[in-house]
């Protein structure tokens, strides 16, 4: 036991949720220890650049490619996933996958967490999303309303530094306080977005007897743009640049590599919040400390300490077992790991819901060749989307979806432009100027849609543990059961029909082709479908109104353990159609507020 | 290999690479990687093979003075339809376009090697990734480098690839 240190709060995980909580506590003078599983990295820019170099030199350019594999704190990779043979768990990667469908999403176990390689899309949820069960009879209701969350959305938008335009975001009932503006003006929409907007002008999607007006709308993004002078009652906003090199990254420069790594940190990552937290002098981060379980007092149900394994060198497996105690505990290791730590501790929750309701956005991609050059592979990954099918009465019938417009050609679905080069050489028999012109004409016209389908909470989609599956340090590997429901499949079918009609209206040559052996391939009623993970892990310790229907309350405090908070997307009862992190950051601010109240109350009692 | 022979071969390699890739010699020179790539190929295979290919290309040029169509026809027949030279020529194009050297196929190695111990698939360097001609060919910039500046993506793309 490290008796020499005395902390008010121990936070497990140095991602965005842990960082925000640490910083809020530190501002109030509380002392905080963050235990982080990832390798020790200093806060200077040079150390960040080493990620960039790893990325340049990595043959496989997937989201986790800049972040070296660490056998002491392994992480899932998108390349691990494959179709699952019924009855045979797939143990290829870090996850043990029981199926029937493979869980394809990933996260990063490095200081800064998954926001190191997120895209930065920062949409709010729709007011309706918070009462989905009440309105549509599907999913679950949140114990909080959109209106209750509004002030916290503002805090989250401030912390992340969101660039957007309020007028563009007022759809499907989303509203803002009078005079509110985002910290920065919207990121300019790509040339592709503008072209699609022209072509789609007046287009209406016809589906099952209904007609839906289609708009191409700018996307709020956690990436620096032009500060809005009207922000904060005219005080303006100062963009936050790269950690250790603040002049860099004051504005997005169009590096087109936001996933997996923004070279200049114009895109928010949690290192920025961590830096502020550490600068208060109240926060310590201990890296290379993998938390394995919590200890608790069976008498009063209080958590009594955190057990962790401190390793020296990520390759040796050598480590020391340690334990530390504090007044309050916060688990912020992201959905899968949070549940895993609780299960490993034998803390199942009265509700029996620990690890259950694992969700993601299955993403269906469709792609085509535009009738003219649209300038693929330039700028941030996505600057616009189509919110049309995010909300509406159809939700009781099929899953809603958001359409993300991709600026990087077919890079996601098929690895463009490299795939086209291979084809041009191997079967196209091209060389010289013909090759160059061909690559230009083809790639310039490429674009893709990504349909983020809302996944319903289902208790059968879950994380469990099994002593048969452990990693090098002897820690549990997550065992995952996962499936896609009919409701979601119907949403995907609607998404394909949307593509068909949109492409017809815009004169786009549909090039969508799915590989029947790829993970996520499905054949449904004459429809070929293919979905992938979005990296939007949610559920696993959902919030609710009582100890029977949920693991945590609306402030993300465990119903069963009064001095433990489980924070992050794992607390979300539904994923809606917005990327989850902004909403998660908002509820994290709420949790931090409650945690501070707890501590204040305790100091009065003492 | 001595520096002087690399220099000489480098000139031939550059001329040949220009015809293979569709980019002119000054663009290739501008990457600063011509000699590095020549060395990469020589290391992975052997210098004799590279010299033979460069010599073959030089002969085709001599045989087709002021006749680009004829040269293209000859290159297609003599190099890009040859079981020996096509895979190597295509690999040199890959090297310039992506900064990656790809291991030759097993069959090819059996036939023309039969053994190249240093022939491994690898990105030559982080610079070679950034200098990949593929980005110029598609009218973009390497993902993660050579950024084009704020809002550049909102403007029309170039009308043609660079020379
Ligand atoms: C490719 C990709 C793109 C994405 N794009 C978007 C987007 O555009 N918009 C959006 O809203 N969301 C996006 N996301 C999701 C977003 O990244 C996550 O929702 C967010 O990072 C979660 O934050 P977190 O702090 O809860 O967890 P994380 O960021 O994952 O941080 C968890 C931290 O805990 C540490 N940790 C893990 N286990 C242990 C342990 N046992 N002991 C100690 N420490 C531990 C980890 O090392 C890490 O530092 C994307 C995700 C991916 C994969
Ligand atoms: S486009 Fe480039 S500069 Fe902008 S956020 Fe993405 S990687 Fe960073």
C-alpha cells in the first residue's frame, strides 16, 4: 500500500472522462491521483511526434497504428475482427468474441485515451433521444432530459473547443439558450459537401409511404477553426493548440489524418485537459499502472481500495502488485474496461446489469463516383452530414441513422488510393502518364456515405470475464457476446434505399460492393448489408432511475457503492444517432459536480 | 556499391522512373529520394538486375528517337509484358508512389534469384511515405503531412495532377 500519498480521489483512466473529472476536482482544491494503464509519456510535443513517426512507418494505417501495441495493456484492433463460426469463440485479438456477430469497435489504452485518434464529431443528442421508450416504445429512457443537460453541453463544448454554427444545428427539436454561440465558427464545409448540396437540392427521400426532406448540414467538430468573437457574452474564445507547442494547431490545417492522428493537434485530444489538470498542482498521473480490481467492505458496501499492477517494461510482463485508497473512486477506463474491472472485483450490481447493454453504432458504408471531380482526400474526415433520418415517428419501426459524408474518398471502405494503384498495376496494366491520369480521374470523383445506425440496448450484448482468457499480466481479457437486432437491420435496409434514391437524384455512379467473407456482412431478404464498428462503445453500466433498472444514477454514482462513480459512455442507456463523446463529456461535468458536493458534505461532517 | 557508380546509375534510374511513373525528372529529383530508391532496389535484389533493366530502357529510348508512341509501345512489349521485367518495373512504380518496397513474389524470386535475403516488404522511411507520388497523382496531399492550410478543402480541386 502506498501510504506516503494521501489523495481525495483516485481516478482510473487518463482519457477525456478521467481528465475532465480530475480538472474539475483540482480546481476546487481536491487532490487527485490518476492511474493510467498506458506507457509513460511526457507531455512534450516531441513525445507526441513519436506517435506520428510510428504512424508514417506503419504499413497498416488503422486507427490504432500510431499507438504501439502493449502486451501489458492490450487493445483491440479493427483488423482482429472476423466472421465468427458458431460455437467457436474467436480469440484472435484482445477480445474473446462469442458472437454471433463480431464486435468491431476499438479503443486506445494510452495516456490521453481514445480521443488521441477520434474524429472529433461533436453533435448533441436530440431532445427525443432522452425519452425514446416513452415516445417510440424502443430503447430506454434517460433519467435526465435534454433541457437538464443543456448547461453541461455548454461546458463540454467549451472544454473540447467545438466549432459549429447554432442555426445549422437546430433540427429535430435541438435548441439552445438565447444568444448562445459555439466557441468557434463552423469548420468550412468541403467542396464535396457543397457539390452534394447542389445536386441534392430539392431531393426528398421516399420511404414506406412517407417523404423526408433532405438537407446537407455542417457538422459540429472538436477541431480548431475561427474563434467566434461573440462567444461567452462577447469575451471570445482562445483556441488551445498542441500540448507542449501551443502555437501549433491553433487552426485545422487540413492534414487529413484526424483518425488516426492529428499532427498539429488542431483536433481536441484529452492530453489538453490533462495538461491543465496537472498544472493545478493537485493532480498526479501514474502511468504503467493497470487497475485490476476494487476491494470493498461487505458490511457497508464501501469501496476500500484500488488494486493495480505496475509494470516496468511493456514487453517483459514483470510487474508489482499494489493497492491505494482514497475518499472517493472514479472508474474512467471506457465502457468495456470499466465493466471488466467491476466483474473482476465480484461487483455485479443489484440490477445484474454490469457489463450488459453493450452498444455501438453499426456503420453501413455506401460509396460511388460523383459525376464530376469533388476533390477527395482533402481536409478533415467529415465536415457535413445529413440529419434527416435521425428523428421521426418511424423510430418505432426501424433504427434511425445519421449520414456522415466522408471527405477521404473510399479510404475507409476500400483503402483508396492504394487499392486503386494496386488494381491499375496488376489488372489495369498501366504505367507512366496513363497511370497518373487514371489515378487522378478516378480518385477525384470518389466519395462515400457512412450511416451511423442507432443500436438498441440489449442485455444479451454484453461483456463478461472468463478465467480461461487472460493477458500477459494475468488480467482478464474481455469476453464479448454481440448481435445486431432486426430493428437495426431494418435501419440498414432503409439506409441502402436512401443511398439508391440519393445517388439517382445526384447522378452518382454507385460502386458499393460488399465482400461476403468480411466481418459484418449480412444477407437479408435480398439485401446485401455490411456494417463496421464506429468506435462508439456505450452501455455496460447504464444509468437509470433506481438500483433495479440501472447500475449508476444520473450522476453516474453506483447505486450499490456510495463512494464509487463509474463514468463514460458506459453510463449511457441509449446511443442515439450522435457520436457519443460530447454527451458523455456533458454528463461527466454533471458527475464531477455531484462528486464535489459529496466531498464538501463529507468535510462538513468531519 | 561505390558512390560514383550510384551517381551514374542514378541518372539512368531517374530517367527510367520518370517514364514508369508519369512524373517528370525534376519532380522525382525534388523528392530527394532517387538515389535512396535506387539503393533500396539494389539492396533488396542485386545491382546487376537493376543495371540490366536500366540498360534495356535506355536501348528502347535510343531505338525510338522522337517517337513517344513508339517508345510506349516498346516499353509495353519489352518491359510491362515481360515475366521478368514487369513485376520489377511495377514494384519500382509502387516504390515511388507509396514509399514502400514490396517483396517480390516467390515464383519470380525462384526464376531470377534464386535467393534475395534482403528482399522484405517495408516502408523505406517516414520521409518516403510523405513523398509518395500517389498523393500528387490523385491531386491531394499525403494523409498526415504537407497540409494544405485552413479551408483549402472548401475550394475546387486542381484541374490536373502535377507533372
Ligand atoms: C476511430 C474512432 C473515432 C472516433 N470518433 C469519434 C467522434 O468523431 N466523435 C465522438 O463523439 N466519439 C468518437 N469516438 C469515440 C471516443 O473516442 C470515445 O467515446 C472517448 O474517447 C471515450 O472517452 P473515455 O475517457 O471514456 O475513454 P478513453 O478515451 O478510451 O480513455 C480511457 C483511458 O483509460 C485507460 N485504461 C484502460 N484500462 C485501464 C486500466 N485497467 N487501468 C488503468 N487505466 C486504464 C486507457 O489507457 C485510457 O487512457 C471515436 C472512437 C474511435 C475508435
Ligand atoms: S484535418 Fe488535419 S489539421 Fe485538421 S484536424 Fe484533421 S489532422 Fe488535424
